[in-house]
C-alpha cells in the first residue's frame, strides 16, 4: 500500500516530462463512489472503494465470527452489507485531440459483513457491531472514454463488470503528446 501511495504522489512529477499525464477522481456508480485515477502515457490505473467501507470498518471485529456472535453471544442480526475494493490497470489510446479510450483489467475484493446488536452495549457503538463473514476475489474488466470538457479538464464515462456499474469521473491532464 505504501508503494501505491508513493506512486500516486511521484507519478505526476515524472509524467510531466512528456506524454499524456494526469490525475483525477473516479467512481463505479452505484457501488464504489470513492476512487482515484492516474493517467500516464498510454497506461492508466485506478483504485475504487465503497462509500460504506469507511463507516463499517470502524466497528468491525476481526476476532469474532458469525457463529460466535449468534450462538455464543446470543446477539441479534440486524443488517448485512458488502464492501468492495477494486484496483485496475490498463491501456489507453488517443482517438482524437478531445477523446481518449481506455480498457483495463483489475481485481475486486468483496467482503460480506453482518451487523449484530449487543444487548449489553459492550461491543461497537451503541451495541451495534460488524462481523466479517467471508471475502471473495474476482476479476474486473473496465473500459470507456475520457472526453475533453475544457482546457485540461476531462470527463470520464465507462463501465465495470465487478461490481457491475458505470465508471464516472473527472481528470486533469497535465501534459499531452
């Protein structure tokens, strides 16, 4: 993870030396509404997470299993959720001075979680806590286009297959070929 952050911080400075380079925000609507994208030369990479990812992880107990919560603690199941994290990398091709197409491949981590109510209010906030049930990994294919809106500002529209959704975003292009 530290390497990814270092890459995201240093890449714009290196990329300005030549080629297509930029940074932006991206989302896989409706399930992954937080994300970032980096564009460099003929490649791009993005990272997307679920909005509920941030709130759930604060109250998740990794040392408790679903059977423990139900049978040992006797806590009531009150909710279930999935969180998604996706990392994609791919190629892009300039179609015109206003349009750039991209196609990528990535990995999506899907976490299945259950929320329980602790009647004694020991666990979580107000007795509500989350327990992770299982984690799945799957392949994501994504693609779409970047369209120049004005000056260095580009809009993004595309698709994702895992989880299924619409890629929407904006990017600032620092340099162009």
